C-alpha cells in the first residue's frame, strides 16, 4: 500500500481522497526541515502547499528510499527544487487550474476597491469622519479594461468585466483571433492597450519577457489616471516606477496582491493614499483550497496506483523504454519550441512539426509535446508536457505533424514552423553525434549553433561593419562572447547571428544593441 505524507495545511478532503483510493496517509504540518529530510524516504509521495520547502537534500534523501512523486496544491512550484527532483527521478505535479476562478474574483474585487476607493472610505468612516466629497469614484460601465495575459485567469476576468458592461482589450501573444472573438475581447498590441485602458490587470507568469513589463516607460504610455491591478506575480510591476507614477497622478490608483519581496512587511509603496494592498490572497478561498487539495490527491493517487501522469512539471507521458531513447530528441524539440516561443509577439494560429529521417520512425508524440511546451512556456507558466496540447487547443492553435522517413541533408531533422497572424517562421535542428542538439536553420538561413542559457539573437542587413559594431559594443559593456554563429540568405541580404554569452545581458545593453545601425531585431533568449 503506497504511503503519502501531507506536509502542509491542505484541506481535510485530501486525506479523504487518499484513504478512499486505498493509500496510507500521515498528516503532519509542523515538521522541521531536518525532520522532513529524515523521514522523506519513508513515503511514496509528499504533498505540500507553499510553506514547506522540498529542497535538494530532502528529495535526494527521499529518492534513496520510497519517494516517487511530490504534489503541489497550487500552481507555483518555487518551493520544490524541480531540477533536483528530476535528477533523482521524483515526479513533480501541480494543480494549475484549481484556483483560477478565485484569483480572477480577487482581481475583480480589487478593481471595485480602486474604482470606489472602498478601503480608504471605510477607514475614514470608521474613524468618525463623513467625507463624501473626498471619495469621488469612477463608474466602470463603458470603461476599457486592459488584460495583459488572457489565459485561464485572464479569460475569467474578461467574462466578469464584460458582465459589468466594460470594454475589454487583451494583449496576449498566444491569443488567437478566433479565441478573442469567442471571449468577446479585442486583441491588441501592448502599446495600444497601455494607451487605451482605463484599468490594467496582469495575468502572466514571471519570466525574462514579462519581468518589469509595467515600468516607467510603460506607465508613461498610459492615459493619465489609469488604475493598475496585479494579482499575478511580484516583479511584473516595477514598484519604484509605480510609486513615482502614483505620486505624480499619472496613475490614479493601484491594487497589489503580490510584491517583489514577500512576505512584504516593509515596502516603499506602503502608506500611499491611492494604494490598496492584500497579502497574496488571490487563491485564498475555502473553495479554491478544497479544489487544489482534492486535485493533487487524485493526481498523486493515480500515479502511485496506476502510473497515470497528470499535470507533471518534469515528466512526459512516456514508457520507460521510450524515455531513454527519446531523451535527446525531446531536448532538441523543446529547444526549437523555446526558440520560436521567445521570438513570438503576435497571436499563434498554427504550429507544424515536421520529422524527417530517423526521428520520423520513432514515437513522435512526446516530441511534439516537448516542442509545444517550449513554444508556450514564455507566456504560460503552468504549461508542461502533459497539458501543452490541451492549452494549444483552448487557444485554437492548429497543430500538425508531418513525417517523412526519407533522410534529407541530415540523417534526422526536426523542423518547427510557427504561423502567426503576421508571419510564418521556421527553425530546424538535428542531433550531432547521436545526442547533441543543434540548430541548423532559422528562417531558411543555414546556421549551426548549440543553444545555451544566455543567447543574443540578432537580425540585420548584410552590410560591412555590423558585426564589428556589435562585438565592439559588447566589449565596451564588459560582456564576454563564448561562441558566435552567423548566417545569411545572400550577400547583401538578410543576416542573422546567434551569440552565446557567458552571463546575462541587462535590458539597458540590449537597447543599445537594438539602436545599432542596420540591426533590425535583437532579442535575449534563455534555454534550460
């Protein structure tokens, strides 16, 4: 009989689910890190929320015994060392959908709180004042709500806002035109959203593309008196820039449920009269906590009893035999998807994954899932190899597989073709020496490159002096180049460069690269 430890304060319903499925359960929420490490090997599974940290030493100790799976009742897995879990063969599961409605409702509550200044008016009235003229509100009917991110939570917020007779504009590179029509929202670019919105809410994950997405430059593009709500992730809004905008009146009010540093017991924003704050309450309802507790108990039970995998962060739907054979191909497929996903700025319409040569003879379903995962991850932190196809279908992204077992220029080749509402982009890769992923073609231009954690991708007109100016700038900025890969379609035509950097590049330096003559695009890319 499998044995599970619930190490955080989950709903008692989780215990009931485990027992009903025939598992033995211990419910202990006060274990010290040392006690948890000492006992981890006694359990087949450990279920947590956000308080308990499953660090590398705990996972290693557990894997040395019985530990097979960990489950996070919620979306974020920051408290679980996923890399260590993967290395130790421990599956990490989460529940990405259980608290979507609750978080969306909290967002709507904060919209009302800002529009009618409810917290300040409450404090004033309870202090014995009667300041009707001080608290002049804003009517929401007819106003434009700008959604930055229109996935699970954002789409629910949109539905609620439309019910309030608001207009909804959404910026989301993965939102198709058909999906936008179904939701009743207008799909726009980020600059247009900033310019038009009366209220802006954020519903995107934290990554290099979204970190600081609302900064001084973005706030300057907003209409005067805009209101900002963030129930997603701390760091999406640059707090110092928001403070300046609140003080100047550029931003009429802001409501934050998340902060750059949590727990936020001190913050430079605190004390501003036009600020509403809550202590990360987005998922804090009885219903949401019950939902995620039941879901994680069901998922862990399924895995321990039958091997079924649902919402796994670090495990594909693979047999043991396929896992070893497909490993290098899966890495290649995910890298190709990640490359295309990090460069996608407009709505995805279709994805074609073409397999040529030896790879076409293999089980390509996990490879397609890996490619989709890499493609969607820049905007969807809940995506994994299990749910990537579902998320693609929900967004009306057409998916196509093409197989040709006849080798072409390479014995094995994977080509990813991404179609957006503006263009079609293709990137191809192969395996060198049987297990070393390499990109060999971008937009029809031949180039050979190994992807690494920090990459600079540029496109430019093929004219003399471009590479010299670029390398000179990087030298001035103290950035060391590990490798430099070049390609072009014709002399004097379009040229591309993939540059491996020793360290991450700052946004300021990236803007300097973009300002160089003849550079038509420059992006920072990161790969696992």
